[in-house]
C-alpha cells in the first residue's frame, strides 16, 4: 500500500510538472508558472536520495534560471536568488543579484523623466 501511494504521488508530480512545462511554452513570461514548477521540484529534495537521480534543488534553480534568461523580471530574479541562497549559500546568491543588476537595466524609454 505504501509503495502504491508513493507511485501515485510520483505520477501526480510528473503530471503537474508536465502541465507546468506546457503552460510555460504557451505563456513564456509568466513568473508564477516558472516558480510553481520550481517549487514542485524543490518539494522533492527530501525524496531524492537514490544514486543517479538529479538533485531537485538543482533542477528547481535551473527552471528559474531558464525563466530569467527567457523573460527575466525583478520578481523572477528575487525568487531565484532566494532559492540559490537556500541551497547553495550567500556567495552564489550574490552572483544572482549581480546578474540581475546587469540584465535588468532601466531603458531610457521606460524612464519616468521627460526631458524636452
């Protein structure tokens, strides 16, 4: 019974990940879809002790990193930075902040100032 329950849970997780991946293909700039995907992967951290399985924390960080490359915004980088700090430490978290500062530069057309 325990094994059947675990298999059902893994199947549900796989289905949820599949739905979120499909949704991100259709709405590639949705921060919340990417974060939900990363959270599901992150929730599997304690369940992945088998040799040969990828580390769910690395997968979760990869999902947020891909989102930030594809359609990064402030919220996406903040969520990724928190995840990196949790699993990899402060030094790597600062590297995410540095990357966000470089990539999220304010464009002149986005500026509120009007100079005529």
